[in-house]
């Protein structure tokens, strides 16, 4: 997925999956649990604003569980 800084298009579930390096089904599980990045339904599709995903990642705790 090549995304430029001026690319304002909404990301698909597949785009976010690739960006985060996680399976698509994990995104849907997070959405069901209301814990993942904020997404929006556009028409009949789930879409994400790239900045919302980046902000969500930036807000994650940095400590390692152990």
C-alpha cells in the first residue's frame, strides 16, 4: 500500500490491516469490542481516515507487558 502524505482517501479494512500488520479479522474483532481505531460506515463499507488510524497508534501505551 503506497500512501502519500497528500492522499486523503479513506482506507479500507485491507489497507488498515496492511498498515498495522494484523489480520483483517482482528480489525473486525476490535471493532466489535470497541477497542480499535475509529472507523466509519460509508455506504455499506467500513472505512478509516488515515489520520485517525495514525492517532490511535500514537495513543497506544509504549510499555511492554510482561
